[in-house]
C-alpha cells in the first residue's frame, strides 16, 4: 500500500518519501487535519484523485473536468498532475536578451542566425590597372576545350565520313585524353582509363612517345558474329569507328557509371564485351594487348588469316603486329594502325 507525502508524492515507505525524502509523519498529520477541517486544497484533491486512480475506477480531472483513465498520472487535456496536484509550468516569454534575426518584423524574436560565410560575401573589386584586376581562370570550372594537334578535324577522313554517315560504333567512342566536360555527378578523372586493380580509373598515363600518331578502328564483323553465335541482333555493318590513341595504356570495354568505369575504347553496344575487357599498351613503336580476365576472352589473328579459336591467356601480353586483328565480344574487331593525314 502506498502513502502520500506532504509534497504529494506516492511512496511505498511509511517513514520517509521515496521521491523527495520528506518525513511521512507530517503527511499523516496533515492529511488528518485536512480531513477534519474538510478543506479541499490541491494536495487533498491530488490525494483524492490518486485514491480514485488506485481503486481502478475512471477519474475526472479536478482542474478541467476532463475524464481520465484509471491509473493515469496526468490529465491529457490540461496536463494536471494527479500525483502532485499541480499544473505544468507555463512557457516562459522571450526575454529582452534573446537576439532577434536581422530583417525580422518588429516584435519578432528568435535565435540569432549564423553569420554569412566568407565565401558568400561579394569580393571587393581591385583597383583598375592592378595585376589582381586581370581575369583569372576559375579552378572549379570545367577545363577549356583544346584543339587536337595536327590536321584539320573537318578534313574528310575515314573517321569524319563514319560520323557523318552515322556508321556503327561511332556513337559511344570517345578519343582518349580529349578534354570534355564530365557528366553530372562524375569525377573529372572518370574518363582517364582503368587499372588492373578494378577501380576503373587512374591518373592519366604518359602520352604515346614518338612523332607517329596511332588510331584504332572499331569494326562490326559479321563473320565473327556467326562464329560466336551471339544472341543479340547484329547491328548494320558499315564504316568503322575511329579512336585516336593518345596514351601509352588504353582500356577497352563497356562503360559503367555505378562502377566508375569509362574505357577509352567504348564497345558498349556489344554486350559480349566485359566492362574491363582488355588493355592496349605501347612503347611508341609497338603495341601489345592483354586480356583482363574477361568473360568471353580476347583473340588475336594476323591479317588475312582464319578466325582465331584460342583466346589469349588472361594476364599475358601479346604483341600486335602490323595489320593484326583483335576480336572480342559478339561482333567487335579492333585494328591498330598509324594515323593518316587529317585523321588526328
């Protein structure tokens, strides 16, 4: 059985209150005095409400007459405390010391807004004629487009004719190293190639040494398609796509935005090509091909020879002789050669 201390707390102990430590003797004498005098103060009202809650019968809030369930500690309407017989403390009015944000209407109050960052402030214009007044490049802006060296891009070459005719393989092909604005949400280094570690990107490799310019032709080969018995329909064969080889190491594969893989030689139309299929490397005079553990393998065949049967072992480099053909995927054939005038 619980008793009510002089402060209105329910206590299991009969000598001292379990909540505030007040002697219970004062509560018993005060309660008897309240009963004898018939007074109905807040303490007596709370005690009566507590007895009603303990009896298992619904009670009524003595402050707002709102019905409450048996055993309730607070009135759900006004917040009256059935145990202590007190109302919740009212919210304090804002003091004069509370700062008011700048620009707020008269009489408004609230926390002081944080000061504006120094990056948001308008820069002070330097005096005319000073070195600081000269325009400077924004380090956060996209790099400016560069004109490729050697030849006029508009001079009609095989690559220009292929693009104009909408030939196969010309859509997704991007010349490696050519500056371009990165796509939204894409890192600026996302188009720099891939490494054998599987991340899909790396720092730009050194350019191809020597004076020779190299290109790779990306063909759609119907004979290779028939030999592979691919399920996807064969695109229309036409002029090859042309990619300029500007780096010593070039990735061949299909792009993947989620895995941040952006190969320089994009074979995205051929689903038989792996994301990181193979890699081309050069010393400026010779080229090598290395399979990167692709799903369908990488094949090498001399010019005019039969279609290859055995793939290149993964992780081994094979030298690509002049006129050799690299087969991969369901219909893709690559041919590396020196660029002709006007192609680069």
